[in-house]
């Protein structure tokens, strides 16, 4: 992979590296080789829900390491999609969007992992039409206004948090 990306970079392609917190070793290698012009990290949500949102258990320390690596890049941003969560610890089982408090917890984790509260952090609306999970397709489409509470909660820990609507 490094050889292919190096070839593309030498031939003038601008490369964006995307990560969700898996494989910090690979990300570190790519960044050391200066193979990414921009890095975008998709933060799935707060530590306790990360594995469930990712659809795979993950070492959250590795996610934190990726956050720190991304924040050292020349051009980067962090994103969280305000996504639905299957709440299986309650009866009856329910589905609800990440709550503002959970987004605040994610922003706090980002601050702890990077040592900064001034990182470019974008909250995105979940698009039910693109969901691979049929249970989520009938959910409402969040509007930018409905994400303002999430943005306000996140700004307690990441003051540069913005909202990005679904692009049409």
C-alpha cells in the first residue's frame, strides 16, 4: 500500500487519508512517509459506544492514538455522524440518535487524546437513505437545526465544532 500511495503522490495526486481509529500503526507509517495531504478521522462516537457504532469491537486506546496522530498532520479534521444507536441495554430494545451528551463525551475524548480543545470538528447528519441497516432506513432525516444542541454540547470541549448538513 505504501508503495502504491508513494507512486500516486510522486505523480502529482493529492491524497486524503481516512481513518476511523483502526490500525494506528499503518496511519503512523503513512504520515511518516508524508503520503497524505489531508487526514479525515471519522469519530464514531463516545468510548463506551465506539465498538457498537463501528460494528466491530476495537481497542479505544488505539482510537485515541489515531486521534493524536491525525491532530499532528498539516491538514486534518475530525467528523462525527450523529447516527442511530441500537440501545440494547434497555427494555424494550430501542433505537435513537446519539444524544447531545454523547457527542459532548466524544468531543471530550478528542480533547483528552490530543491535548487540544481547538480542533476542526464537524458534526454530520445521518442519512437514513444510505443506511445498510434496514432498521435505520425509516428514521427521520436530521436537519442542521436539529443538530444545534449537539454542536452546543460539543463546543464545551471542542470550540471549533460546526454542523455540516447532508449534501444533496
